[in-house]
C-alpha cells in the first residue's frame, strides 16, 4: 500500500477516495454509481466548509477569552486552551486544503503545501488526540491524589506538560512525514505518503498517534468515575460521623453538645419550662419580631441532611469532571468509526465510499462539538464569551 491513511481531523480529501471509486460495471449501474459518488462528494465537500467555519469561530472564541481574561488562566484551563488552539490549527490548514482538493478532484497545491497538509494530518492531528489524553491524566491525578494535585498542579506545570507532549509528538510523527514525502514519486497528483520503505515505523506512529489516545481516554474514564463516586460516599460518611459524634442538636434548642462532647445545661428550670432570672423562656414572645420563640425554633433542623453543613457537604462531580464526561462521549461517537475504517484499510485494504463519507462527516463534527461542550459546562468561560457580545452601557 503506497498511502498512509492518517485518521485525523482534516484527514485526506475525498478526491483520493470517493472520486474514482466507480468500479468496472457497465450501462445503468455505472450511471447510478457515478451519481451516488457525486452526491457523496458534494456532501463531504460542503460539510467540510461548514465545519471549517464552525470550528474556526467557536474555538477562536474560547482561545480569545483565555488570552484576554487572566482569571481564566487556571491550570486546568491550559488543557482546554490547548485543545481549542489545536482545533484552530487544523481548521486553518487541513480543512481548507481538503476542500480545495475535493473541488479539483486532485491535489493542485504542489509539494510544499502537500507536506504541510500531511504535517497537519499526522502531527497536529495526533496533538489533538493527546489533548484529550492530557485532560484524562489531569482528572486521574485530581481524583487519585487530590491533596498533592492541589499543591503541585500549577499553571506553569500544566504549560510545561503541554509543551513536552507537543515535542514528543514531533519526535514520533514528523519522521514519518519527512521520509514519506522524500521517497514519493515525482508525479504525485494525490498528495500521498510513501510507506513501503517504512511500514513498521508508520504503523507504530499510527497506533501511538491515533489508536492509543482514544483507548486510553475511554478505558481510564470508568476508573475516574469510580474514584469520584467513592470520594462522594466518603464525604457523606464523614458528615454522618460528624453529626453523630461531633454535634447534637435537640429539638427546641435547649441542649447542645459541643464538638468536644461536653454538655451544657442551662438549668433544671429550663427542663421543666420554669422561667429563670435574666433569661427569657423559649415559649415567651420575642421582642424583635413579635413571634413566639417556639414558632421560630419549634421545628428542629434536619441535621441528618448534609446540606445543613454546607462547608462539609459532599458535592457532586464538578465542572471539570462534567466536561470530561461529555468529551468522552463525543470521542466515542465521533472517533470510533474513523479509527475502525482506517485501521481496516491499512490491514485489509478495506474500502466503502458510503462508510468513508459517514465517518468523515461525523469526525469533522467533533471539531466544533468540543468547544460547544466547553461553553456549556465551564461556567466562567461561558460568562466571558457572553461578555464579548454584550454592549457596554453608556455612562
């Protein structure tokens, strides 16, 4: 096989696949197959245009507010910024190049731009996937060692991790691009990578750059979810123990047990509802509002509810955990058909133009679904983006 089919956002254009896919049939069958092929070419091509506009605008919004507002430059938001900035890179390189190649039916851009396209496909595409891996690793660290995570995970650490991953991906993926383009034949109307002489290296780059990230994200999320649920249960147990052993409140507020366990008795008169000098009886009227104290304190608070102590409350998963949940669901839906198709093509020379078109569109949709997820789940980012479109009131 003379072609490296990189399954990335902005993968190779449909002219390398849908066009020229008509088999050796005859008569009416050729006409129907050609018409079906043209329909798919049109769908894929114009969906690329829509994805380019949606991905570029939505990801740019998050990138702009991250750079504009210092309070958004948190350690976790570094990974969100990296994800959106990578999508912007793909939108301005691979997407328009694929659109042009789809329109012409061949690659018209020359060797340099072809190399840039393949660089975007392999290196930047792998960086996009490892952006999701970094978010998964961040959540693993947060739920596995929360104290160390809060102490050591800073903005500088997150930035260093992102830059390190980018350098490692260049080390793994860039040789495949350079070698594959250097050994290609002179007449190259399709912008391909020659992998005959580097099949093992290109296969390893394919596995490490594209298959491993999705497997890592999908397989680690159940563990993250388990740790979140367990932490939630532990907090509830601590609250229950605190209520049983630390603080007890009797109905009417006449007797309290301090956190040390000592009891404070007002007097025997309070227990028999007898007034005590200097104190008001609990059933007497309060001079402040005219209501009886029993009406204010007659119903004892529900101390069995964790919400009674908000600072001890066992909280449900936060924004960071929710955004990862939705990103994982989007990954499974949008990436899996793409990876299955290109893996089968590499191993068995599989081809199906309809399946190619469907997985192509679903995969491109992920480029603008991700920023929508971030907008809906990350409250501060949503407020900052909304603020860009609000007109300032005249003084």
